[in-house]
C-alpha cells in the first residue's frame, strides 16, 4: 500500500542504523493522548497487527505527491514556525505491505480524540471510512506497528506550503512536542 509520512530526521537515521523504527510512549506528544492511542493499538490487534505494546506510527494514504496537499497536511499537524523547524522533518514515501496497515477516517479519529480528551464518558471509535474520504488527500490515515527501511521509496525535506494554512483546534494537535523529545 502506498503511503507517506512526515517524521523527524532522527527517524531516518534510526532506519539506516537499525533497519526499522517502532513507536515509543515517551514520544507521544501528550500523556492525555495515551488512552486514544491505546484504543488504536487495540483495534490494530483486533485486525491481527501486533504493536508489541508500543504506540503506532502514523502515515497517510497515497504516495508523496510532493505538492501543496502534503505540505499543508504536514503543517496542520506539526505547526512548524520558521526554516529551522521545517529542517527537523522529512517526508517519507512508503510502500508498506497491506498486512501491516490499519486505515481509518482522520475526521472520525479527531472526533474520537476530542471525545476522549473532553467527553464526560469513555467514547467509542467509529472505524468506518466513507467512500468520498478516499478521494481527498489527508482524510484517510494509516497506522503502522513499525517503519521498516525496505518500505522507504524516497526521503525528502519537508518544505513550506505556498500559503499559510488556517488551523482549527483539532488540527492544532501539533507533533512539535514529539520532535522536541527527539532533540533531548
């Protein structure tokens, strides 16, 4: 399955050294996200994908198109501020065996995350994906138990989009804190 992901440059170094990278609970950007991430791990297990007790790694459906869609999606998630922050990240173009991928609706995931963080009770995730979501870049997310070096088709720097994206509260779940954890 063709996917792309934005990762900290350290991930590429780890891939080159170890041949694979797995999730790490210490790099989850907020402790409050852990219950939702654990639900994703449980869904992956229900689908026969073992994360070995670690959080999944996120990617997006489709190839790295090297266009505004990739840049804007990455900016909405990472909220980089200036060239030095863009320089921390790379875009990886991937070909991942289907048996290692769980696809889900990014919109439904955001609804689930919001309910997990702010809801009065334990929510449930709707794992369906609308057919229309497959036609729009950034609407279908992919979760993986690991990244393997042979899956990487290409690596390039993350470059800014031409326009400043408008962000919403849900879109502002910035992965900036994850990158900061790698810098320590």
